[in-house]
C-alpha cells in the first residue's frame, strides 16, 4: 500500500539547506552584515583624515611632534586657533582670506550656474550642426590639466586687465568648472518632457516664463549638484590664486596656508587649525543643500 505525503509535511521536505549548508535567510543576513561592514570601513577611511586634522588642531606642540601615536588628544588646547585669529597670516587677518575665498567661490557658482543652464538648455532642446562635436569637445576640455593652461590663461588675464583682481579668479574658475556643469545639466534638461513647455506655450506663456516657471524648477536639483562641484573646486583652488595675485590681501585661504611652511620647519598646528576653519563653510554648504544634492545626483544617474 502506497502512502502519500500530507500537505503539512510536503513543504518541509522542500526546505532543504543548500549545498553550502546555509539557508537563504542566513545567506541574506550574512550578505547584509558584509555590506554594513564594508560601509563602516569606507566611512572610517573617508572621515579619518578629517578627524586627524581637527584633533591635530586641538593638540599641543609636544603631542604633534612626538613619535608616539596619539589618536585622542591628551590635552586639548585652542592656542593654534587663537594664534591665527589674533596674529593673522602674512600681515592680514585670517578673515580677509576667508572673505576672498567666499567671493571667488560664490561668484563662480552664480556665474557658472547661469551660463551652464543656458548652454545645457540650448544643447538639449535645439538640434544644430556640430552639436555632437561640441559635446565631445566639452569632455576633452575637462580632461586637460589646469596646469597646462596656466601660461595662456595668465597672459589673457593680464591682457584683459584682470591681473591681481578677484574677478580674474572668478573668470578662471568659471572656465574650469563650466564644461562639467554643461555636460551634467544637459541630462536634466533632456529628461524634462518638451510637452510641458508646449502646454505652457499653448496657455499663452512666453519663452522666458516657460523657462522660469516650468523648466527651471524641474532642473533645480541638477543645478544644485553642479553648483556644489563648482563651489568646492573654486574654494580649494590654489595654483591660479597664487599666480594671479601679487598682493597678499588678495590671496585666498589655500594660499594663506602656504605661509605656515617655512625653511626651518612646518607649523602643523596652525595649518590644521586653518584647514579646520576652511572646512567649516563647505560643511555648512553641504548641510544646507544635501537633500537637493542627493536627489539631483540620483536623477542625473537614472535619466539621460
């Protein structure tokens, strides 16, 4: 007489362990734990230099120049921060260099955003001869090292009367960041259906109204993402700020930090304190626009 499996015992016979001896649930948990561990390691690897910079700024000179590994300051001091705030750098207050960096970075973001958005809109919405070649040229220009353009850009800036002028630095940084901004914003503009603009035209909206009320709000996340790239590039720029400025009052923060490197030694405490102060505006800028930045990067990666 043959026996048949009951409905309750049949599913149990199918839940056999795999060849590795692990159930699917255990493999899922192990995979999740491995991903979390990898994420924590990447986070520590990325944030450790920042932590070391801040901790060094709060250490005494004895702790900085010792050969022992001191991950946590044994004695916290603010003498390095007070010194650069009170004594300044190269005869100027540290706030002069911070102001110059802010002017250059914000000017680069504002001017670059306008030109990048208009150029990206023209490339995405109009079909003209040489359009593909122009896009390839943008990538080629982006791959050229800035140091290779140092001499011709210096001659052009001096010819235009912008030498020793913050406006010259802004123009240079706009030129360096504009190709990336145009290329990235093009994907956002192309992802917006043209039917939305046509519907606005039918309702009687002008081209400028359509651009400002329909297109601009939809590409704003991408504009924020490109603005962050432009801000960081202009804020950290060193070579052109050093070459195009002859007066110390026109230097930016990266150039001001170079004065702590001397022939007899390096003032690491002051360098780390100044670098910490220089990092704070970037962190604040990130906190203000982080939501739009994430949505903009994700949208730019999916749509195109």
